[in-house]
């Protein structure tokens, strides 16, 4: 039963910790532990931050700016 729950959360995770771990160059489990400890210390407020970051990561294609390189001024 516990393995089913763990598998469900691993498959449905948003990838926030993995994204942060890749950006910081550390292990994913350390980032997850950091979120857990921060949630206990700050009484759950990091959970709200985590959900906001998850929403942004799920919709990041809306936030990406299209940057075109222009070679001359006439291509404005």
C-alpha cells in the first residue's frame, strides 16, 4: 500500500525539486529534504511557494519570451 502511494506521488510530481537540483547542481533528495524541513520550520508556507513554482513550471511555455536576433536595423 505504501509503495502505491509513493509511486503515485513520484509519477504525479511537478518536478520543482528536480528543476532546482539541476539549477543548483546538487542531489534532488537534498532539495526535497530542504523543502520538508522548511515546511516544518515555517509552518507550511514553503508549501505555498512550492505550489506556485509548480504552476509556473507547468505553464512555463507561456512565460518564455521569443528572442529573435536581428542582423540589421531594417528588420525591425
